């Protein structure tokens, strides 16, 4: 019998707020986290806007410990501690050998890598930090979370570009279903707002160049969209087997009912224009969750505000849900948070869980004229969900043709 996996804790640090409550409030209010970059290093870049975290890690973490972590790991530890406390596990004895971590990242400790090279070039090898390797390695965030909570069932770091965060959730589900763990801290983190990634993304025409109106730059499905806004932050969730959660009387937000993971084998950067890989991921997630198209009432879409990707995802929704697609309310929270790369799927999983738990869908902002190729019911204001049992999907797609769809349901 397949073990039921439930969500009992949520943690966030995002461009909209330093925790789950402030981020959720901003999402429902339709506020953008994008701003002009005021750093001196941004002055000569073709794109000078991004969605930086609302609360700097230095305001939360102990200074000495923070100095030994890359910014991405700092975000992850902050969000993981929140999720752990939210799950009510701070004063609960959890079997460490039944406790795991799956915290993903698309790029890892890139700011540490680049700053360490600068130190080597400008000041010589003796000025490279002895902590550089454990800071820049992609598994650093997951390892640091594992140290915080004492996880010994396995600490993992999926790396699948912008699908990484959702793949972290899917891996945690597998760990519990395969009876490798009872509790897993899952999600993703990213900290890549730095001149090199910004220049590289801009030169491949992936970023919006609306430097004079950053809050309006991320505009999924709009006819005037011109690319995504780079964001940063982390989202972590505590997953438990249903029996473990019930045994300790935990509050349950939702169930992670299914996951679908596929690949396109189409192009290193562009999605399959017909969206076949993503559609298969959605179908697999629904089959895994034993859901029918009519059961899906909401989709938190990947929708990054790129010309090709937004249309491809609309095709996926119709290919997967058929006639039921017309009764599904779709939103893209990236219109407010920007694109958190490897953390995007984790943040959006939290938004999907909260939409089911609170029965209200956050809006998509900056959508003034819907692309004619997109035939979806898109929420541009908060939209209430009906009473009764509900199910929702969260889609994540990444460079390299990675596709992950997660199915959540009310409990």
C-alpha cells in the first residue's frame, strides 16, 4: 500500500517577505517584489532589475555562522528553520535515522565561486577562503539543513535547472513512500543575482529589459512579455507520512498526492514547442495521485513571462486536461516574485498548498492583454476556491528539458 505524504510545515524567504505569512499576504495583494538594482556593479549591465529578497540573511542569522555559508545556503537554512518550527517539530523527538533532506538548487554557490576567483586573481591564492569549497558546492544548502535538523536518512540535492525545487519535493515524496524516511525537509534555494548570471541570461534574451518599470516587467501570458525577472530566495516544506503526522497530532496543510518527472530531449534551453514532455509530467502526476482531469481546480503554472514557454505550457494544460481545462483557474506567482530558478518550484509548491488550505488563488499581475495562443482561465484578482475536496497542480520546467509536475489535494 502506498504511504500517504502530507505537508505539515512551510518556510520561506522571498522577494515579497521574510517568511510565509508576509509572502502570502503580498501574493494575495498582488504586489511585485521586483526593483531596480542599486549596486554599483549593475550600472553597466543590459538588465538592471531583479527581485532581491525582502529581508537580508544578515538580519536573521548569527554573523559567524552566516560567514561560513553561501548566500543560497543562508536562504535555505532560514526557510528550513521556519518550516521546522511551523511543523511543531522543535520540541519533538524525531528519529534522526528516519529524517531526510532534499533541498535543490539550479546553480548552487555561484556567488562564492565567483568571489573566490576574484580573490585569487586580485590578491593571490592565500586569500582564498578555506571555507570556499563547502560554501560553493551545490549540496551545501542541503548539508547545512541536515546539520540543523540532524538528518541521517539521506541528504540530497537535485539539480535540474528551474525544475529543481519541485524535483526536491518529488524526491522527498519518494523517500517517504519507499519507507526510507518518515519526515523529509524538501524544497529549493537560489542566490544568483550577480553581474555574471545577469549578463549571461540577458545576452541569451531570457530576461525582461524593462529597466524603467521593474514592477511591470514580469508579465506572464501578456502580449508584451519580453522575458523573466531574476529572483532569489528559498522555500522549504516539511513532508511526513500521514501516520507519523497523525501520531503526533500535527496540523496538516495538504497532501502531496502525486509527482510526474519527465524530460524533453529537445533543446538545451528551449522547451518543446508542443509541450509534450510537460504534458506527460502532468499526466503522470495525476495518474500517480489517482486524479481525473475534472478533479483539478487550480494550476500554479511555471509561466515565466518568456514568449515561447508561456504558450507551450498553455498547450500542455489543454493536452492533459482536455475539456476540463476550461474549468481550471490558472495563475503565475512569478508575476510578483520573479523567477527564483532552482527555488521557484518550492516557492510555488508552497503557494499551491496555501491556495488549497485557504481556498483562495493568488492573482497574476501585469496581464493586460492575453496572448491569443493562450486559452486559459487566468486569475487576475484573488479567486476563491469552492468547498469540498480539491486538487491542484504545480508545474516546473527547466533548461535541459526537465519537467516536474506535482499534484496536491486537500485533506
